[in-house]
C-alpha cells in the first residue's frame, strides 16, 4: 500500500461519522460538539503545519487521535484539580469506581465521558478524626462500648479486670485486651445529704447547720432557694467527704483495679460496674460502612468531561494542545529520514525541529493550565481571603475615628 494514501486531505463531517472508529478510544465519538468541531480542528492544525503549501505525511485520522488525546488530557488535569480540592470530602463517603473501561455505550463500563457535579463540603477527614478523638474519651466514635462488672469480696482490694470480671460482650475472652473507659466506684450522691439533718455523721450535720440547712427536712419544711446554692452545697459536701473520709476512688494499672475504701463484709456480693472497649475492635482499620467507598485518588468516580460542556477557554486550550501533539507526531514521522533525495540534490527534513517544538509547546500549555488551576484552588482562595481581610483591616486602622462631643 502506497504511503501517499496516508497524506493529508481536508476531511468532511461524513468522513468522521461514517468511520467505524474515527478515534482510537472512542471517548467522544458520540459527543455532538466534538464531532462538529473535528473537521474545523483538522483544518486548523493542517493550516498551522503548512498545508496546502506543504504536504503533510499524516491523515485526518491522526489529527483526530491528537484531538481526542488533547480533550482527555484536559479532563485529566481538571479531575486532578478536583481531586486535590475534594479528595477528603469523597474519602470513605462516595461510592468508588474501578475498572479500565472507557466506552460511553453499553453497561459493561462505568467510565466514559460525563458531568461532574459540584462537591458539597462536609469537612471530610476532619470529622473522621474528631470521631476518633471523641472515641478515646467515650464521646462518639464508631467502636462499641460494653459494660462489665466485678463482684466485691470482703477485704479484697485488687481485681484483675481481664480474668475476674463478667462481660456484657459475650465473645469477650481473657485473651482479648480491654481498654477500660470508665469505672463506677462512687460514693452516695451529695443530694441525699442536703436536707435531712439525720443523714450522715455528726460533722455532716454540723456542716449542714453552718449552711443554714440543719433544720430543713423534706418531710416537714419546704423552702425555695436559688439553684446556685444547691450546686455550691454539693461541691462542699463532696470535697468534705474526699478530704476528711476514706473516699471512694480507684487505681487502674495494667487492667488491675485497686478500689478504695477496702470492701467490708457488708459489701461482699455487691458489684462495681465499668465500661470497656475491645482493643482489637478499636484498632481495626476496616469498617463495613466504608466498603466500596473512595479510598484514594485512583477510584474517585471522575469521568472524562463531556466536550459539549467545556467552555470557550477550555476548548481553545484543547485546540492548541492538539496542534502541539500533531506537530510532535509529524516530527516523529519526518525524523525517520534525515534527508529526502530529489533530482540533482536532496532536501533536509525538519523532523527533529518539529518534535522539539511540539514538546516545548505541550509543556508550556501544561504549565499554563496547572498555574491557572492552582490559582483558583480552595487553598489559594482561603489565602486570598485572608490577605483581603488583612488589607481591609489596615485600611480601617488608618481611617480617622469620629470624636464624640457630649
């Protein structure tokens, strides 16, 4: 087959639509905007490369391949920009996508061209981290907290919570490490000592007398007092019990519990309850609710941007990038031969120069697009707002203040 069959001639719209595979991947073969512009892009590129004055050693199909690559590369940089801004909003929240499909037809592929909806900020990983902090102190999180208990024995202060306890979680065994969250070894509530002059010890009654409550009993006298008095009184009673008596407290070392005061014979058989978590559950990094959710940039459900939805500046970038790709491709073709013989001499081919020029233009366009995307990122927006606020504050600081004359 003669290589002249692959030289360029201006295509028509029918050449694109009647072809079984006008572009290598067919990402935009059903996009009406891409189809209608394919002929114009081919003419634009060919004219910039010297046609019809010079013959081009490639056909319109090669230019359409460059056109598809330029549009898909533009989508890649836009998707990278979105991933940079919104990855942590999607992390473990959005259904992930996997597979190497790219076709927009059929049901066998989840990829292809499509629209990207605006991402609603949800504080992403910040919420997840805050849950873990709350989990440690028993507030929130996604690890179940269980209850357990020990049975008091006369004169025994030390109890091993790993072996001597009863667990709510039936699968808990003494080989599983427990993380104790809270122990309920507390004295009687101070409210029980507020009013009854016959409750507590002699020093307790003296303290109530000093508060003006010694002669007040709920059974005989009712008085309306401010709530802050009750709060102050409760704090004083609890401080008195803690300092002057053998207070209810405990020590916990290596899940061995030492309780105070020492249990008496009358305490035998009573229970002390505690909350705990199973360490294996807390350290497990997998959760059922984040299965098949986004875990990294490779499975964020971003698609190639529909060409019809790309605005004018974006399409101009794609046209220029298509030209750079075509220039590089033509340079590769022409660099196969350094010279071409002609009657009475030879012609020096410009393949190497075209390749270098095309690659340089590609890099310039990529840098230009990346610089623009960085300038409109969420991080840059926050920095700009900060600078604006500081500038406005400096202006206001220099504004004269009004003088009030009374």
